[in-house]
C-alpha cells in the first residue's frame, strides 16, 4: 500500500511567499516532514491533526543523517498516507532532493515536486536589486559554499566564480567564504567587488549588509553568527541594500 509524497518548496521563510499549491498540499497532508527553515508560521497551514516531524539539518548543529530522513519518508509513505516533504526555498536548490527521490523510486512510491520561491530571489528582492543587469550582469550562478564535510568544495569552478560580470549567489558559505575570497582574488576578482550578506531572509530577523568581498571575508573570518545566510556578490550587489 503506497501513499503519495509532495516535495514542497516553502520559500525563504515568509509564509506569505508560499504558493497556492504549497498551501493546498499542506492542508491535505496526513504528515509533514519539515526542514528547520520551513518551521514556525509556515506550519500553521498544516491540517489539524497531521503529524509534524522535524528532519532539518543545520551546519554546526546536531542533525539527522540523510539516509535516516529518506528512510523515514519511505516509511510514512508506505502507510498509504499523503505526505508533504517541506523544504526551504526551492526543493531543487541545494536541498538534498535527489537522495530522497531515489529512495522513493526504489520503492515505486509516486511523488510530485512543488516549486518554491528561491531564497536567492527573495534576498535580491529584499535588497531592492535585480539578479541580472543589462550589459553588466548577463549571467547568474548559484553555488554551495561547503561540501559534505563542511569544507569549501575542491571541484568548484573558481574561474567562473571570479568573473566580475557575473552575478553570484553563495549558499551555506559563511564559514568558508574567507578561503573562497582568497581563491577568487588569486584569479583576478577585484577585492572591492560589491557584496551583500543576507541573513534570515524574509523573516522578522532579516538583516542585509552591504560590503566589499574583501571586507565581508574579513568579517566572516571572526564572526559567522548563527543565522542562515546567503552571500551575493558581483554587479548585482552594487545597489541600495542597507
């Protein structure tokens, strides 16, 4: 007996940024397996009586293993219920979606993917800037700031990330950004390239700080803080964020 799983992107944190489809799936779910950044007011849309199970992973904090999360998702689905797997932002962006899809496919459990507002788009909107700019930022690139060990990935394309005409968004990169910045400077990225540190995007705790890449790297070398954050740099960051 197989249920059905909806992978729902919850957006960056503001419940008003949920899509209509996301709210519908939450209202109809028998169980919701949610990430940390998808908790709080977003869960008020869940059906009364639904099981609410936290399975989020946060850097530097005790977290469930991915194989445990995937196994739990399969176990819930095999009870024949409707399940929502609630992921922050958009589920397909650095959300470990593929491992969970693989687990469902292995058990022939049907699923759907409901897109969410990416946190990068919400951060740019909050800062009052576009992600692209005609003539100066024709390309946008998203990159993760750490690998499975928490270190700066060794296989990232540093030449592409040092392109001063590209808009770059670094996910989960506060701890590794000083090392990344040094590697980018060595490949020609100007130290004065504008950057934005966007923390707790679209929540009441949101902060946006505009610095240079060099100054941001120096700041994060001594203080990474505890809030989830994005780092934006390039022509897109040369705007009015305060």
